[in-house]
C-alpha cells in the first residue's frame, strides 16, 4: 500500500474510530517524525501500558526525563573504548571458543544446524557478557531445557506485548488479567521466567563486584547499579525510584531491555545475510575474496562486506515497523495532518522496497549500490534508510552491531561454506 501511495504515506482507522494511524515510507516524513519534530512524537501511554510487564521502565519504553537520563548513562557503555574491549575480549571468547567450534562440529558431523538459533544464542551470550559482565554459554549448552524455556519465554512475552501495543485495552483483556487466564496468564508466566533470569544476572553481578577489585572500564549494568547506589545517595535517575525494591525492579528492566536489544537484531540481520549470499554466488565470491585478503581478520577495511550486510538489512530490516504517538496536532511535510493521540509510524521494510528510493533494481540484492567509485562504503541519510532509526533516539548499539556482524561473517566465511537449506 505504501508503494502504491503517491505520497508514500497512508492513513488507517480502527473499528468505530477506536484508533487512527498515519504510516509513512517517505524520507522527508521520517526526518520530520524522528528529528525535526522529535519532541512532538513519543512512545505514549498505550505503548507503555502494553509493554510494562515486559520492559517496565527500561530505556525502550521510556519518554521524557526517564528516557534522557537512561540514554546518557547507557551511551558511556558504547564509547569507542568499550567497543575495542568488546571486539578483543568478548568476540574472541564467544566466537573463537564457542561459535566456530560449534560450526566445526556441525561440519564434521555433516548434520544440518539451525543457524538462526545458533546465532541467537551467540548474540545472547555476547550481550550478557559485554553489557552485564556475566558469562553464559547457551550455545554450547544447546539442549539445556532452562535455556530453551528462557528463549521461549522471551518470544511469548514479545509477541503478546507487541499485539497489545497495536490494540487498545478492552474489558476482556482487563478481565483475563484479573482472572489470570488466557493470554494474560501466558504473559505472566513468561515474564516470571524472564524475571528469574534477570534477577539471577543482578545477583551474580553483585557477587562479582564484591569479590573483585576491577578498576577497568565499567560495563553497562555496573553503571546503572552505581547510579542506583543508595550509599552514594543516587543521582537524578535514582530519585525516580525511591525504594530499594523499586531500584531492584528498575535494574531488572535494564537487563531485560538490553537482552531484547541485543538478542534478535543482529541474529535476524546475519541470518538473512547468509541466506542472501547463498542465493547470490557472485556476491558470496566477492565477500570471500575480500575476507581472504585480510589474514588478521581486521574487519574495519572490509567495505564490500559492510555493504553486503547493509544491503541485507535494506531488504530484511530487523525492526521492520516502528511508531510513535503524536503529542499535539501536527502536519507532515507533504501536508498530511496528524492529530494528537494518533499513531505516527514508519516502515523500514517498505522503504527498503521502494523503486523511487533505490531505482529499478530495488528488489535485487546488490551490495554494489552502497559502494562509491573507489570501492569505499558510501552511507545514505538515516531518514532514507531508518534501519537503525534516526535522530535523538537512534540506535546506540549500531557500531557494536556492525562490529559483531562483520566479525562473525568474516570468520565464518573464511572457514566454512554454508549450504543453506541443503542436506549435506
Ligand atoms: C542489526 C542490529 C540492530 C538494529 C537493526 C537495531 C535497530 C534499532 C532501532 C530501529 C532502534 C529504535 C527503537 C525505537 O526507539 O523505537 C534501536 C534503538 C536502540 N538500540 Fe538498536 N539495533 C541493533 C542492534 C543493537 C544492539 C546490538 C544494541 C546493544 C546492545 C542496541 C542498542 C540499542 C539501544 C540502547 C537503543 C535505544 C535508543 C533509545 O531509545 O534512545 N541495538 N535500535
């Protein structure tokens, strides 16, 4: 529908006018929503209510001061120093000692593996290590039912919460919550499993902090714990959580938010990347040539690989659809009116598939479209390619995500040939 719309913007109404949404695939409108009129578009009460069981007061659902204080604190953990540590320590451990041996074992046995699930477990172990300083090995403990239960709980909770974001609460939902039946019960049980995991991460962190005198760069969870520290009197963020229980609960929200940010995004992107390479042997060869030219595995100068991953996310963005709520009446650059309380959405998926943005070959996987004459990667404005969002709430983990995806892709392609969907 967005492709067919001359303005690349459409409007939709819910039954009996229950909701109203403007959805766009126009870069000028995206620029307006995410940058120029940032202050007028927030998460809104419906999103917060729908997601409150899962992410509570975590960064992703927060607005205003609760968001800006968390954003500032979290941004230190994504500095270039932290990024270096990420590549050196975390990727080396999880890639070299876990993911690659896992693939070697699969190659040796000739058995098919679920690459998406393996990448998901790798990403999960990575994020727990880098953000919380807690080592887990869900990849090597493949059959452990506790890990299976945790991943299933995340899937259930995300799915139910997402559907609730789209639909305003009804009396039936309130009743099922009260009676603890149906979806409300499934959500409560899933969140219970997630809570137990998050609390165990926080406990483990507390123990390791008491037992070590690590003077190094603190990780993300350490920064949030310090900000909540009662003995220090806490800062502005701590003042928002006055009791010890509220502060513990908030730390739980931090852990869950970052697991959600890091677990499925790079997994989705890499899974499609490997899929697309398998379907495009010419591109696979070019990536292979580039990777083979760099014996030390340094991914910084791998422009074609960077382009190929970016191109995979153009066609299959990990966050395909995103939205905000208008605070006050507004008008988009093309004249579309957005009233206070309406949804204002953009679709990165639709935008990646518009001829007017990418030319005649918009449906082709063509990494070359991202390369300049000298073969260097040439980025485009985030409002045209909002895969990592844009403006003040743009993705904080983008550099880390590219580092992770490029390192994994180059190490895998140097070592094995993936036979996607094949049997041997
Ligand atoms: C291919 C990988 C990734 C993609 C495509 C991606 C995409 C996005 C998108 C679309 C948003 C905006 C969400 C919104 O506000 O509605 C976002 C925000 C964010 N991302 Fe990522 N992300 C990726 C990986 C990561 C990783 C690995 C991390 C770190 C662990 C991360 C951390 C964040 C954070 C902290 C924000 C919140 C920004 C805020 O609300 O101020 N992302 N990301």
